[in-house]
C-alpha cells in the first residue's frame, strides 16, 4: 500500500481523533499509527483484507523475513518433536548449532529493517505467534547466515516435508557455517 506523506499525516491525525474521542470501530488506530510511523503501510491490507485495496507488491524485505521466519518456525517445531535421543544426536551432528536451535532475530544496528519487520509481523499482525515475547535483536549480523540456510531448508523440505528429521535439521543448521570454514 503506497501512502503519500500527506495521507500519512491524515492517518495519524485520524488515529489521534479516534483515541481522543474514544471511537470504537473496526479499525484499530494504534495499529494504523504503528504501520504509518514504522513505515509498514504494506501491512494495512494484510490486517484488513475485507477492504478492497489496490493490489500492491509485498516488499522484498517482507518476503525474505517471511521465508526466514517460516524456516525457523519449522526448525523449532521439528526440533520439539524429536525424542531425547534424537536431540542428543542433533547436538553432536550439528555442533555448535544443534543444541536447542532458536531464532535469534536480526542485528539491530545493521539489519534494523529486517528486525523491525519481523517484530511487526509477530507482534502487530499476529503471525508466527511462537516468536511472541522474544527480543528480535541478535546483536550481530545474521542475515547472510539465514540466506545460506534457506536453500538447505528448501532442499530438506522437498525431501521430507514437515516435520524435518534429525538429518534434515542438521543439514540446515550446518549451513550456518561460511563455505570457507566447512569441513
């Protein structure tokens, strides 16, 4: 959804009016304000699919964050379905990444658009609720790591589908190693 600067101002002012006057409608003024101020206006049609907005392409960053969140959701869920013996095997097979693998977010200094998009998807749009309450700041760059993991994840999913087994999880987790440092 493309919104001009003047439309952004109008949306913010209307949100403030809603709050001041105590208007209770189907549109959430806090959400609208967050979407406009956070430069996430692409999310408004997602939140209100019943409104016939013009078709608009989802930004590349959003698509990539969705792929990464989907990957980590599958990894964590698949890990949760493993037996204790399988978890121990994974810890050894994918060392140092195989012990309780968790999505750690994005770097707040260098990947802030990715971090804020992930947080917005989870906390404002209620997508990937398993990540609610987490800090999305990894405090180190991880985007290149996730980009290395995605092809391995897609390959693993094409082999077995969900849930992933120990070997598939291990192959995805081991993709975190830079190719120059793989054994």
